């Protein structure tokens, strides 16, 4: 688990309010190593400033939530 703050340029482009710019989650690259089905590969993504993020990975929250719920002993 990591806490992070979105870059202001990204947050502005995504329309995130000031109280939505920090979050807690997992790193998709690390989750992909142990639960590859819980991660979506979106391919290369070009940012508004022209930079490219190669092979952007995104946590599939539905898949990972199902896994943790089914695997839970509670």
C-alpha cells in the first residue's frame, strides 16, 4: 500500500478537485507480478504535454476486489 498525490497537471486535466488529489492504493506494476489478472495493460498513453507513458498498467479494481473478497476468511 502506498499513499500518493496526483501531479497537478494530471489532476487539472482529469478535473480532480483539491480534496481528490491524494489517494492510497497499490502499485499496478507490483500487483501484476503476483496477480496478473488483477491488472489491465492499457498500452502506451500520451500525456497532454506530449510525454508518453509506455505500457501503462491499471489496477482492475473489480477483479482485484473479487479476488480479495473470495479469498477472505471473514
